[in-house]
C-alpha cells in the first residue's frame, strides 16, 4: 500500500501525511506476533488504514485541513486511534479533508484539493474526500471518516465506496477535533459492506472519556451483514422517503435509485412510501445549528494554545494586545468558508437573534426527529439517494456556497436526528457514467438492520 500511495498520490492527493516508517513498524509487529504463534489482536490485524486528519494520533501531525493547526503534533491518541491500534490495524497516514470538515468537495482544504480517482478533474466529495479517494484509488482498503452533515456518506457516494455514520454517540469523539459537537460522529469507510462492518465493530462502543458516548456495546454489524448475505431482505419493510428524491436530484441518480428500489422489491422487501414533511427545512436548520456550534468550538484557536501564531510586527502592524495577535492569527489561519460559518454562527447566537435563529432551528430539528419516528413506525429502514448528484467538476461550485450546501440535501436529516445512515454503491449513473450511492437509514441503534439491507448490494 505504501508503494501504491507513492504511485497514486501525485494525481489523487488523498493524504496530507504518510507515516511510512511508523506503518512499517506496526506491520512488522503484527508479523512478529504471527510468527511467534500468538493469536491475532483481531481479524483486521495487519490491515492498513488511512485516518481522516481530524482524528488525532500521538506524535503524528494533525491539521484538520487548516493552516491554523500547521505544525501541531498531538501528544495523545483519540480513543478511535487507540482502538485501531489495539486491533493491530496499521495506520498508513492522515487523509485530506475540507478545513475543519466544512465542505462537500475537499476543495476547502488549506493543503489543496483531493481528486476523484474515477475522473481526476472531479471532486471526491467532502469533507472526507481524502478518505474516500484513498479507497477508490486502492491506496488503503480501510479508512476512517467523520460525518457531521454527510461527510462520510456523500464522499462514499461519489467515489463508489461504502461509508457508514453510526448512531450519534456510537463511536467516541474523544480526540476528534470538534466541528459541531451535537452532530459529529466518527465512522468506517471501506470498499465493501463487510469490511465497513468489521471496522465499525473495532471503533464502536462505550468510552467513559466522551460524555455523549452511548453506554452500550457496539451493535453486531458483522453478523448482520452475514445474515443479509444469507437471508437477504425478504419480509423487511423498506421506506422510500418522498421528500428525498425529486427536485434537485440528477436524472441519472434518480434512475439508479429506482433500480435499487426494484432490486430490493425483487429480493422480497416490502416497499412503502413515507412522508417526512419537515425535511425541506433540514438544510436551513443545519446551516444555523452547525455554524453556531462551530463558532463556539473554533473559539479555542486563539493563537495561544495550538498551532499557528502570526507575527504582524514583521509587516509593521501592531502586535501589542492579545486581541491583535488573535485577530491577525485567525485572519491568516482560517479559510473563507470557515470564516463565513464563524460569522454566521456568531450572529445567530447573539443576544436578540438567538431565539429567532438558533431557537427556531432547534425546533425544526425536533420536528425532523418526529418525522423519522413516524416513518420508522411504517418501515424498518428508509432509503434515498445519498447525494443528489454524481461527482461534479473541481471548481464548479467552489465560489457558490449555496450550490455547495445543496449537496447535503439527503444526508442532513439523518444527521440532525442522530440516527445511523450509510451509503453503498448502487451502480453507475446512466447520464454521467459515474458512481451513485444509495443511502440506508435506520432508527437510533438500528445499525444491524441498516447493514443487513446494505449487504443486498454486494
Ligand atoms: N458538507 C457538510 C458541511 O459542509 C458536511 C460536513 C461534515 O459532515 N463534516 O457542513
């Protein structure tokens, strides 16, 4: 895999840091244990993985795709990183992302975009475009993503790979650089559903160091995949969400989606149509809640504690007060999209506007959760396209934030409700010839149903 990385990286740029020496040592450790006749640490022992550069690994640079953290070397491991290592998984390096995981194309990375291996002039999705492209380019068989509004599922969809967002609280956020704490979730990315399930079981489960972690064992998703492979989906009720497959969706995506529905029906599933009337306000609510939480979380980059500190005295500007240092550093260290969201969030949270904006958005969030509750009374799982469009051209939407936000149409409702959701490849779009992802959503802690249905697409 290190050889493949060396070969593919000049075109793909999926990695921000490759830990060649460290990865070799970790692999040799697995080999030695095997030679000594020891039981492998897990069934994934020795398998290489790319870690999204927003999850920290001790001694390895972490940037979150931002200049703000340039040069910062975390002194500790995230719980996810500890669990990967305890399972004998070899960490190849850190994968590229939109700055602090904000974006849908990886073009907001301060270190340059990642290219989609299916067509190098196209985006690999975002924010976890590096993790998805590394899989599609065969640079790694497993990667870790984080999903706040779709950053695992949308990149999986546009690169023809598998990505799962667990139930909120299903995987520890300890050591994951925060974007929006009520939404952030770590999850597995892979080329097959079974691989994703195996990785899911390694990283999931309760962690006392994350107060929002669910105090329950990780769901048995590997068994669920095997059950899906053995028994299929016969008798399951699969709901098609009316609001997630009409206006704003590309024709080739919709026809692939309809074929997926037919496949499930032919396999014996009962297809029901469900209505989720508040989903149309999802995007608006998300783009108030996320900036609000992000403006608060990103306040920690104060030029004192981590990474960058800009010295403006070199260019003749005063550098006498903490505020001057902070404002010069934040001005230079954050990219345009990050600044846009910090400003939006600060505005939405300010006295006098809080109830009108943030308060209303929270009410919409509750209504969306209720839509899901009703839909899950009628269906075991819900399906939709994971991304409204196939991979678009690099640069095409870079200057149009609204066009970029619309890529999250299908993924955001599940994020706001905290439910598990994943994307599996459902074939190529007839109009563009590019991969389409099918989104499968399940009730909170319903990962087993979700993976069982996903197995139908292998
Ligand atoms: N595209 C979404 C956004 O820009 C998703 C981000 C994410 O899931 N980290 O906010």
